[in-house]
């Protein structure tokens, strides 16, 4: 079986792949984390990688002055949207994909922080990755921690919506996914972010109430986001297998990937 290597771009300390990374590896992927904030070099070509994951962070998606590697990441995401390689992009990563493909970025008056109920769309139901979250209209909990908000890029498919930030997950082209929510995070990480990020809290919320939200929803968060991680790896495996057969010239057509 072909080794499924995934390049993961981490923008700042404390924003790693966490348990989403564990579930990706559980499904058979091997993660290789690149930390450009520590002067590690992002490869120009993703030779040998099955896909790319771009993680979150406190910066805005166009904050190039403080993050000089951002233009290179957006260029990679434009190439992913064009079908060169798959990518899965979380929060800031999703905003960078939107910005790279004509989606406007707006700043909310107050952030969204905590657990929110989201739901899949009809496009999400047929998507090769986000169909793992259920039929159209299926609801699931997700963790949000953002003040920048993205609008849907032209020609993108809206896969998940909900709350007053309606673009919660989308796909551009065949294989570039972006989402606003955090499938990787847990209560401990959110507590660290609350302690280090100067964002104001949503009206009526406190650090204690947010911690309670996460504790109450954790089991359901694990179920939904583990399925999502497994579905992304299944997609990478199907695409990798198809590419190998095309190179061999046997013309085999891979059967449709089913969600775990």
C-alpha cells in the first residue's frame, strides 16, 4: 500500500493538529509538520505527499507582514483548488483558501468562541469527505474560535452551514476543502487560547461557560471529527490509487469512497 504522507503547515506555537492528527494517523496517514514560524522551509512542490493540511492561528489570512510565508501558502492553496493536490484547511487555513480563490474576508464585531450546532447541506451530503458528517440537514457540534469570517468563493460548494457565520465548510474545485470550525481542538487547547488571545468573548459567555460547553459536547465532537479525518484519508487513498493506475495505464476506475 502506498504510504500516505500529508504535509501539515503550522503557523504558530500551540496550533498543532492535536487529536485530528491522531485520527488521520489512525486511518493510515503519516503527518509531516512544517513550522515556517520557526524558519522551516515550506516545499514549493508537494512531491511525495498525498495531500496538504493548513492549520489555524491568530493572524488574519492576509497578514503577510508578520507572516512572510503566507503568500506561498495561498499559492499552494490556489494550486490545490485547481486540482493539483488535495488540501484540508482549518479556520485560518480555510480563510486562506477562501482569500486565495476570490472569497472575501470580513471581520466580525464579536468573535465566535465555543461549541455551536452546525449542519450539512445537500452538497455536503454528496461530498467525498464531508458526507461523513451525515445526510443533508444532519446537525453536529463543532468548536469555533475566530473573529475573521469568510464568504463563499465563486464556484465553491457550501458543505456545512449554521450560526450567524454561514460559511462553515466549503470545497473549491475537486479537492480543496476549507472549514471555519476546529476539528482538532479540545477543552485544554481552548483554555490555553483563551489565556493567550486578547479576543473579546461572545456576549453572555465566560471562560468557565465555554469550558462547560466543550466538556458536555466532547463525546459527540470526537465522533463527528474522527469520521471527518478518516474520510479525508479515504479520499487521499482513493486518489492515490487512481493516480497509480493511471500511471500504469490499466484504466481501472476506483469505486466511490464511502464514509466511515
